[in-house]
């Protein structure tokens, strides 16, 4: 491909994520035209389970394979398990190509694909023994990126849902693509505000490119041998280090104390409303062993159970929030300490049984914080 033999015998795979099918095809077609030895494995999921999966394999000579694959469930995880992994394993075994582009279904989030390539198995073959993740590329429209990432439109409203029960927001899908990306390719010239927001949302070492610019660099090995570095792990949420400016800001809020469940319910809007991307973890006094997820984007906030704290890991409430309006920043900064449980309230939960209002998200609680005065002690 570049005249030099890669000492790693595994097939390098670059994962391509997009919110627009035309941009996805433009990027992969450019790679096929500009770089030799490349194969594109493209997947599309229909909106209904009966539509199944369309798999297309192409290289510089044209379409090698175009197959309809029935699936039991129209979800990316099932597609990876049932078809993507064996197909990539077969491509690697053929020795026909030097690099593969895995073009995910439009709006699919790349972290699931990366995890499957790193940890998956097929037919007794461990995927990481035959392929390696070279990088993740997200391609987006420079003119609409800011509005899409921080807006509240739903995928189904734009006809982009991956399944009938896909209730994700456009912003949720887009920021999950951007945050996992090593390279963001933009169609068009980004405004200073768009560039600033990307620097806040993405990894510090992000590479920004224009569509059809330096196509060969897309296929560089942007990641280490492990392929998966945990950048999308809410437990490891951290600011990118980009300076505030051009309308974009990031706020890091951290405390060893838990949230008070009732005050959190009462003030969820103060903490989570607005044009925001928020991620991190928190804990509740009645669930001291549970790591609770905080994942907000596209006007939606997802709260869930991430398992238990690791041995020796300090319990913490830690949120990283990126936004565009300074008033949102000031409101969140002021609300955060007010929602934390005081030491007195933490101590009061011992031996108390009852619900905490988060059963729909987290399951039954073992104890609840006593209601009453807010003691800042």
C-alpha cells in the first residue's frame, strides 16, 4: 500500500462511522481510488427486522460481493456477531488485501464494533489474532455538525433510526461517533465554533481532515496494539484539555460524595437540560456498590447501572459537561453542590430500607436517604 511491509501480520481495519450515507460512500470511494490494496466492507441495516442486513464488499476493481443476510434482530450487536466478524476473518485469511475499511450502518456507534474486533471470536478464531483496529474515522457535515450534536431531534424524525424501537437522538448518535474517533473528516469548511466544539468533544490527539484531503492518512495506524483504549468508558470520562473559547466550554465536576436521590430527581433539569454533552458516573447512598452512569446528549439523559466499583476504587460523583451557552455552565456549576448528599445524610441511610426513586433505571435499592433539611456539614 505504501511500499513498506507492515511487520504486524494482522489485517488492519479502519472503522468508518457516519450520520449520512452519501458522506460515508464518498469517503470510502475516495479511499478505494487513492490507495491501493484496500477493501471496503459496508453494512446497512433496514428499519424492520424482516429487512435484514445488506453486506457489500468492494475494492478498486468494483463490487466483489453484494449479499442480503437475514437477521434475527435488527441491531448492530447481532449484525457484528452473526456476519461482520466471520466476513472480516475470511477477508483476512484470503490475503488478498492489505487494509480493510469497515463502513458501519449510518448512525451506528463505533465502540460496539471496536469491542467486537478486539474481544470477539468466530469459529474458534480470536479476532484480535487475525485483525487489528487501526483507527476509527467519523465523517460529518461541517455545516450541520454543531446543530446536530447539540440539538434534540430524534433519529426516527429524520428517517435514520436503525430499528423501529431506536429512540436515540441525533446528537446522541453523533457524539458517540465523534468521541470514539481518531480522525474526523468534515465535508465543508468548519466555523471556529464547530472546530472549538470538536476539540472539546473529541480525544486530545484528534486529527481533523477535509473530505478527499490526504485520503491515505485515514489508513494510518492511529491506535496502539490493544485497539481499545476506553475513551468511551463513562468511568474514565475526562476533559479533552481544549481551552474554552469560540462559544464552547467544558466543566468538570467531581466529589467523593453521592447525589441525594430526591434532590437529584428534583433538579435533574438544572443539571441536565440545555445544549449539552454530559458524561460520567455518580453514586447514591442507598446503592453504595453501584456505579451509576450519567450519559447525556441530544436533549436526553440516560441513567444506568455500570456494575460495581473495582476493588480499591474510590467511590465518586464525577461529571464532564460540554456546552455552548455560558448560562448553562453557570447553572450546572451552581446546582451540582446542592444535589450532593451531606455527610449527615449519608450516615442516616444506615439500616434504612426503601426506594430512592431510581428503581426504573437502576432496579431495587437497599436503602434510602432520609428526607429533611439539607445539612451542608
